[in-house]
C-alpha cells in the first residue's frame, strides 16, 4: 500500500496524515506495545529510501501485529456466527414448542367447552325427567280416580239393568196371568184392550234407597262412560 511503501505524492500529504492516524488507531486496537505504537507513525512519514533499520523493523512488526489482530477478529466472527446459528436453531425449536403448546391448549379449551355443553344438555334432560316423573304421580292419581268412578257407574248400571230385567219379567208374568184369566169366548178386540190397559200401568216403585230421578241419570252416566271407554 502507498502508506507502507512510502509512495504518497508530496502534494497528498493530508491524505497521508489521515492514513497514518487511521493506522495508529487500528494498531492501538491490536494492543501492540506502546513503544511500537509510537515508532510506527514516525516511520510511516518517511520515504522508503529514507527509513532507518529501526523504522523498517517497526513497520514490519506493526504489519505482523495487524495481520494477527485481523485473524483474531475473523476467528471471533466465526465463533459468533456459530453461536448465532446455534441460538437461531434454539429459537426455532422454542417457537415450535410454543406452537405445539398453543395447539394443545386450544384443543384442551375446545374439549372443555364441549364437556360443558354436554353437561348443560344432560342437566337440562335430568330436569325434564324430574318434571315428567313428578307429573306421573298426578296423572296416576287422576286415572285411578276416573277408573274408580267408571267402576262405580258400571256397577250402578248393572244393578239398573238387573232391576229392569226383573220388572220386564214381572210384567210378562202379569200379562200371561191376565190372558189365562180371560174366558175363551172373549173376542180378540177385548183382549187387546186389556193388554193395553196393563201396559199403560206405571211400573213398581224402585227401592227406597235409590231415588227414581237418579236411576235415569246414573243410567245415562254409565252409558256415556262405556261409550267413552269404547
């Protein structure tokens, strides 16, 4: 380089001074001995043919120190690069673990939400079943009451039918007796009038424990109950 070879033109002495200052700064960073750092700027100001052996050796030692410093920096850079790559891989691995953890958390939350929804549905179904079970008692009592009423009405109807059959049999016997008492020479017209008169007579009174007006109403009630049951 022009600075080391001393080939800077005289008119570019300002550029040479800047280059010498920069070289001194770099050599200071290379941690060379103070005596060498002081001798190098003086030797660099001299032309190559004017340099003393001391100046030439100072520049040579400074050049070696500078090359070693650059090599050390390169080694440090390589080490830093390896560290950066290792840290980059660690960060990528950590990001992957974070994403996996987030996915697992999301799946857990979804499962929890589904479980809560299932529990709500089950709780609602249980409440509905409790209400239905509670209504079974009332419905059963009502059905039992209606069944007892139907049985009572049926028994009353059967009793009325038995009484009716008895009245009808009694009336037939009376008619047969009346016909037997009629002389054989009585005309058919007289006999017909006699039968009509007997049929027009009111039936025997029902027993005292069954009112006459309740007979008809119970009969109608029983008939309507059997019709509804049919």
